[in-house]
C-alpha cells in the first residue's frame, strides 16, 4: 500500500521522509529514535508490506514533524509528540483512529 496523507484540521499527516527535499531525521532523533535514517526506511517498508502504518504529524506551513502516530494491523495505536506539541498529537489521534478503522478496517484498542 502507498502511504496515505491525512488532513487533520490544523495538522497535516504524511509518511515519514528522508530525501533531498524533506528529512525527518532531526525530529525523530528529538523523539529518541537512535537510528533515524533506518527508522524512516522501516516505516516506508511497513506501508509497503502493510505491517505498520506511520504518520508524521506536521505543521502545515513548514512540513516539520512535531509528532508521530503508528497503527499496526493487530490494533495498536501509538503516538508520541515532541516537547510542546502534545496538543497536535491529541488532536490527530482521533483522526487517525477513524481512518484506520474506516479505511483500513483495523479495530483499534483504547488509547
């Protein structure tokens, strides 16, 4: 499956990126990811083989990753935010939940 972008009102959700135009590596490192480049590759593979769906919650005007949301086919909904951006995560989680349950057919546990 190709990554799906989501408009979550004030926030823009997209796949993780690390290319010539956008890199999420610094933001992922800020979230505690020790190998951000490998993490982005794994996230892309998760979409491709439908084993993990990962979104970068971004500021729409800059594309900067401020939070991350992960959904697994087994029903996990996991989110984490960079310091000071907890509200963006809280507002985006219900949107991803609706997408996962409606479009992907995944029944998610409570968060």
